[in-house]
């Protein structure tokens, strides 16, 4: 009986040892998983937030540190995690002093690139720099006014540079997307449609040429991904931007813009006029909405004006002589990748919903229906 009891105790001891070893093994496994998970989380937190390359302007005030910027960067969705950002700073202490100013960052940079950008004082826009914002669909008169409002330059000075033959030749030699088309004497403004809509910072001592060059540099960066497709098109870059500038003003969404672009191609291929009201507004230099907030209606005289822009008249069978507004990438994509259809007409209601039609009669019927429903806002 004593021997049996000793065997039982030995067996119990072995079972406890085995259970202990299993528990230790489980703890080790869980710890390893936890460590690997933490490492994975950390490296993921350093990656870019998304693929959006839209510029976000971040202002670094005097006295700011790399650490104190964590909330600002997170709130602007430039980093995935404040903690991950701070851990990276602990492990990779920046050697450059943070300089006050405005930095241009984007959500597709990632933590390392953002910190490298912040560490380069040449990237800092002086806090006293003036900011101008070019809005999509606005014409060059709007851009000139923005420059005038933020500098000591007068309108005439700016227009003289924009249309200066020597300056234009210099720009044509510098940028692949500028051609002799911008020197056409029928154009109102040589660089209309080529100044990309975005926010820019002007230094106090920037010349007009400097300002325009900064904007054209950005235009080039935006057009570069489409260079091959543009150059393989049967239309020139000038023609594509001209059509894109019309599409910009005629439709609000990418889907509608693609259909509208397809309609204009149908009309061009059928030797029809584009018949676009927005070209007439530009042709007579009339704003759609006046300073008083009321819509400026087109008159019969406006519709019959004969110049290189008015596609409602019989003077322009194909495309206008040049762009009529600033062009977004979305509108450029629409004319490069239009939606094929058998539509030739379209009309929009007061909510900017567009209705497409094959025939003029069908289009007129839709217009009359919208008028009867008090949903016609032209």
C-alpha cells in the first residue's frame, strides 16, 4: 500500500510539471504573438495613410517641436498614429532643428518622409508669405485678381507678362505641355487653362514671372502622369485642355463629365457645333453669376457674337480657340477617357442633375418638362 501511494504521488508530480511546462509554453507563445503584433502595428503606423497626394499646408509655429506636432499631423490625417509617430522619433531622433513656417505635406508620404520634409528648412514657407487659392472652373481674371489682392502688382502688369511673347517663348521651351498654340492672336489670355487650381504661397520679393512659374511647375507635376496618354491622343494638349475646361463648367461629377465629354466628341465627329453656353459666357466676358448674386442671362446678341470662343454662334464649328477656365484633373481624365454613347444633347435641372438625349426634340421636351416643374434654372 505504501508503494502504491508513492507511485501515485510521483504521477501527480509529473502531471503538475507537464501542466506547468504547457502553461509556460502558452505564455511564451502568447508573448511572442503579442510582440509580433506590436511590431506589426508599429511598422503599419509608419506607412502612408492613403494614396491621396493632395497637398495639406501645415503651419509650424515658433517653439514647436517634432513631438508637439503629433496631434496636428494626426488631426490632418497625415499620420496613422500619434504613438507610432512618437516611438519613431525616439528611435530615430531628427538631427535637424525644426524651423517655423508652412510645410506642404500629403497623406501619401508616411512618417519617415514627413519628418524628412519637416527637417529640411528649405521646405518651410515663410509665415509672412501670401497665400492664393486658384479655384477649379474659374478663369484667369479670377487668378489675376487673387494675385493683385496679395501683392503690390497691378492687373495690367500681370496681363502684360501673361501675354508677353518673350516670356511665353521661355515657358514653351521649359514645359512640354506648352506649345505655340498659346501664342494664337485670337486668345484672350495666353495661359488660360494652364494654371492648375490649387493653393500657392507667394514670397514678398517674387516677381510676376516667379509666381507664374511656380504655378506652371505644379501644373507640370499634375499633368506628368498623363503625358503618354496625352501625347498618343489624336488631339493636341491644347485641344484636350480646351475641351476639359468646357467639361469642367458643364458637369459636376466625374461620371457626368465623362458622358458630357463623350457627347462633345460625338458632336465634333459629326461636324456639329458644340453649342455650349459656357463658351458664350467666356466669349462675351460675362460671369454666369453677377456680383449681386443674380444670374446673368445670355442675350440674343451674346449668342451671335462671332469670335474664336463662342460655340453657340456659327463662327466656331469645332473646339474654341483655347481653354476658358482652370481645369481639374477629373475633367482632364473625363476627356481622356470619355463614356461612349449615342447622346448628342444634355440639359441640367436646378440641382445640377443632367439629362442626356439623342435628339434635339427629346432634349427640348426634357427642357420644357423642367420648366413646367419649375426646375429649370438657366
